[in-house]
C-alpha cells in the first residue's frame, strides 16, 4: 500500500498522458442533486413559496400549486378549464432575471437604465389579475389563493383583504368612481364589493364557466364580462340583471374591453380570433383573423381607432378598428407566449407581459421595443398602466405584484 501511494504521482501523470482523466469525487454532484430534490419536494407539497430572490426557480409543472391537473395542455384543442398553456410546455424563468433594470436584449432598445419598482408580497398563490383605482392611489389584485388584496401604491402596504370567493380569482376591476370593485372567480360568481369597507354588495350569476375579464362602462352603470362559456354579458350593476348576451366565439373568451367612447366592445378568444361588437345591439361588427393560436388579451388605443392583441403565438398585432386590417405585426415579441397587453393613457406605449417572465414596452407607431423589464420569476399574468401613465403594475405566477416607475413617454 505504501508503494502505491509513493508512486501515485507517477500513475496520475501516466494516466493524463494516455488521455484518461482522473476520477472526480461525487460529493459536489450529490450535494447539487440533494438540493434539487429538496427543492422539488418543497414545490411538490405546495408548502414552499417560490423565492423571487433565489438564483433559480424550478419550471412550472403539474406539481406546482399554480397548475390544475384537470386543465388542458398546449396540445389540447379545447381549453375547457382556462389554464394558459405554454407553447413548449414550460414556464421557465430566464437564466438571469436581474433586478428590474432595463435590458437592451438582442435588438436595440432604449439605453439601459435602472427602473425602480415596488414589490408587493402577501398572496399565497399565483396572482392572476390586477387593476389600478381611478385615482391611482390603490391597486387591487386577485390570486389563486381565493382572495383579493387592496394595496397602497405609494408605500406598497396591504390595505385590506377581501374574502368570499371559493375558487381561483381570474378577473378584477374598479368602477369609474372607485367606489366598487368587481371580481370574477372559478366559482362562477361575479361579486361586487364596496371598495372602501370591503363588504360584499351582491353576486351576479349567469355564466356557466368562469369569468376571465371584467370591465365597467364609462358611466359605471354596466359591467362587461368575458367567460369560458364562450359568451360576453352586459350586466346592470344596480340590479345584477343581465342586459345582453353576446354570442359568436366558438371557444373560451379570455378578454373583453369597451372602446373609449363605449360604442364598441373588443373580445379575444381561444378560437384564435379577435371580434368587434356593437355594444348597444350585441351584433358582431367584424372578425379580426390572423393569430394562429389562442388570443389572451386585447386593448384599445385611446382614440378607439386601433386595438392591439396578444396571443399564444408570441405575436402582438395592431388592428385598424374601421377596416379590420392589420396595421402592424410584431412577430416573436417575446420568447414565449403572451399573456397580457395594455396601452398607456396617451397611446404612446404598449406594454406586454409573457410566460418568459419579462415585460416590454413598445412604440405602437413603429413597433420598436422601447424598454424591457425583468424581476418576476413566473408568467406575467396581468399588466396595467396607472391612470397618469407613469407607473406600470404587473401581477405574476410567482405570487407577487410589482409596480414599476416608468415615467411619462
């Protein structure tokens, strides 16, 4: 044995000369495997909240509490239960999520600058929907933890939690006067809440599937809902009665919004189409075809002359509302499917959020990327500009909300 140790350097040198690398010990690899196993176990039992400050996050899969085992995958032809699939089956974060700084990326964008953000933490499950109050002082968020939370925008402090739904939160919005909050849930109920006290006002029942989007009319007397039952409904806010039902899509309707003048409604559906409707009669005005996968969100420009749509095909499309033609197409706007889109009050910037965990600002006139924001570790499920356009709020499957100080255009 002593001779073996004495001749070990000679043996190792000979091995290197012959091209045989010395054996590595297993301690480092086994430690990494153990960590991965421990992380996976923590994710699997739902007890561990993803840490946005960690260096890596496990890709979302069936063991993630944000997923419903009964919901379809990207290969499903029918999205019957409402979960957004990834085009490649994953919801993985970028290798370096950064700290919220602008990132120039592959294409030239605005010179890198630091964008301050406030992180709001308190939900116990993925955040699905957010909305600013009309005065911009508060933000309401809805989560798969079945609660709504109202936040102080300036301080990031939680003001109030609203409980009463029995399923995942999918939609939330403020009334124009800021006194009422409407929420849509997997329990098939739309609830109206007193925004000041948190008390429940009434339930609106009529959809046979969950409501994915809600929006009040400009005068606050009507509420628009888009549902997985393939219909839009207009509700009388005072009585809770259905005023009108819109039929025409042949798959789930993920988003709907009033035009600025309130005369039109735009809707986005899993049938790959965007439709424009006459709000007064319920008749379909035109069908905007072009996306080749599910359309998850749609928003009007402030003059009502154009709408922008965001889809699972990774594209943003800007459409002329008069002709129905595509004005501009931003192909592969993100590296994974698009979940949400918004237009700032001045119509100078379009904001998009994606399963690739990034948020981007775009110039609608040129299609140029203006700014890229990173900081979330999960799909950016919803995005909203503040009423004055100086802040951008994002809600994510990483269970957090961020409010970004983006300034004016």
